[in-house]
């Protein structure tokens, strides 16, 4: 089972959603680190460079 994944997408929100699906996890079960925000091109045109996130499954605490 995957415990950590890096994903690129148009926006951080979209990248997180993709990572959660691939990890089969819920947002409260993971830690998210934004590695790169999306960069818009000239005149605000999207798609110049996408966002990149790193999503890691949190360690589960047993007995608590």
C-alpha cells in the first residue's frame, strides 16, 4: 500500500484530490505539503506550470 505520493495538476486542490484517490485515504488521514503553486502565464493564462503536492498518510496511533 502506498504511504506517500507526489502529484502534479492544474491546482493544489486538484492535485490533492488525485492523491487522495490514489492513496485511498481521506483528507483527515493525510498530511499535505504544497511543493509548488500553479504559475499562470502571460495575462493570467493558466497552464504555464501546474501545482505539485506531496501527500503522506499519517501514522496511526494505537491504543488511544
